[in-house]
């Protein structure tokens, strides 16, 4: 008998019939004798709809109230799903995040989990119940409701799996697993049967929508095995786990893209120590995540600094930069929301050379201009014009032969 955490996303519980389907799937696992904890997101587009509604009321809604509002989405799912599981013949009970002791810091809309209680869940499991927990939400030590950032239900699932020392944390998705590229964009994209935590982490931060990056980090730190698998068929999906030697034999595991970033360029700032520090500490203090940064070679004592931020933080970032301009006195501030980041990821990069050269060659042959480049040990990212994304991804996928089967890794 295993302890399994199963996480279902919003599209898996978008309406009553989908909930009933999911419930029968959950009941099947339970009836095999396993203990099951289900973590669930808000139904369908509920979270987006709630955000949209708030923005109809005000341009910059108060973040505490946004958390109170958004937490209602998941609260609908848990109750309905518990009812559906009961209808499928299993005893079941739902809990909100606060009810099961998910304690967070007090950064509204992007809170971090600091503690997860396990006694409430354990007690219910010991009483034979399937426990359904609301993803994405928690409570501060002062009893304030918080949410964990978009896609945060993944994090809830992994945190609960860690707290309970679960055998596996299964993520049920409307895709068959993690692919070498978005299969909607690249026809011969292959499903990966295994991927390392680090690769998944880089893919997530590079824009792959499969798993939330923080949840993968959490899983890595606690050694939680993740299984990304499809909701509406019984196929095996992709296992996210500790790196193995075999994984290194493959140069590139996948190519991903992110259209959700915007570029800001601060032109003609003084080229002397401390300037970058002023700019980026102001952004940091405002809680804005900066992704790529480039600074060009100084000319006549001045240089240009470009960086990218998430589109959702673009307005806030522009405000901060405008404020910093009072001290930095730049020649100008430019912005571009029509960019995209394309990345290749693979632990094989550590032991294979020429990966960057190959990627740039693929882009050159496809006539795609590169605006920014950044690399990590196992990832190379470029910023390009948003309209070139599909072309770029397809060209890179082909260049690295990602459509080919590789035994035990993809196929
Ligand atoms: N419902 C939240 C969102 O849409 C959390 C989640 O789905 O994981 O971002
Ligand atoms: Mg959602």
C-alpha cells in the first residue's frame, strides 16, 4: 500500500462531468488499497475570471483582497470533488489550505510555504478517507489568507507529499507528459519518459507550462518523485527524478519558449561601479523578478542595460525604472513587449560541446535574429521577436534531432 498525492489542474475539474471522471479515477486508486491525498486547482478558468473581475473594478487591486478572492476558486473544486468521490463510492473529505495547516509568509499573491501540518490529513487518511486539499492557498501566522502565485497548486501538492513522506506525487495534466517541444507547435515532438529535476526546473523557468518551477525545486530538495501523467487516459507519463548517467548521454532534452516576458532597456547610464546595483536593488525591493540581463560595452563613459521581466510585472517594473531614473539620469528608457525567449535544456550540455553553436546555426538558417543570449550550466536561452517563435522552435527541434526516439529517455 502506497501513499499517493494526486494533483489535478483546473482543466481536469472544469465542469461536473469532468469532476465525475476524475473522481472515478481517484476511486480506482483508492480501491487498490492506496492512501490518496488529492490536491486540486480552481475549476477551468475560474482564477482568470476572478482576476478579470477585480480588474474591472480597479486597475491595481489590493493584494490582500485578491488573495481572499482567488482562494475561493479552489474552495469550489475541493467540495465538488469530494462530493464526486463520495458518489464514486469512496469516503472523502475536503479541506482548505488553512484547515490543513499550510502556513505561509505574508507576501500576498506570491506567498511562500513555511510549514505544512500533517496531522489533520493523516487522521482523515487513517479513517479511510480520500483527502481533498485546496491547492494554491495558505494562511499566515496572523490568520491572513494567502495564495502562492499562479500555478501554485503544484507547490501545494509537492509540499504535502514532502510533509507526508508520500511515495509519489502524481500530476494529472491534459497532456501526456513532458515533451521535447510543445506538440501543438512541433508535430514530431516526443514524450520524455524521464527527466531530471534540474532539467524540469530549467524548462519550467524557460516557459514550459507543465509544472511550476518552485514546485520542482521543492521536489528536488525533498527527493519527491513526480509523475506527470494524462488525466483522461491510463498511459504512463514522464517521471521527474534524480539525474542518472543515462540522461547525460542525450545532448538536449527539449526546447521551450516563453512569450510572457517584456524587455526594458535603460540607455546611456553612467558606466561606473554601483549603477547596476542601484537599478536592480530597486527592482528587487519592489519584488520584481528579473530574468535576463545584458549590459553592453561602455562608450564615452556610458552604457545601456537591458533586462527582461514577466509581462505581469512590466508596468510595475517601468514605474520602478522611472523612479530610478531620477538618480541614474539615463539618456532614455525603451521597452518592448513583443519579445519571446526560446531555450534549449539538457544535462547532456555539461559533457557535449558545440550546443550553443548548433542552436545559433539553426536560428540563422531560419532567418531569426537574436536580441539577447543567456546561459546556465544546462540551458541556453535567446530572446527573439515574438512573431518568430514557432519558426525558431521548429528549427532548433530539428537541428538537435529531438523528433528521434531515444530508448529509455524519449519515444
Ligand atoms: N488556480 C490557480 C491558478 O490558476 C492555481 C493553480 O491552478 O495552480 O493559477
Ligand atoms: Mg488554474
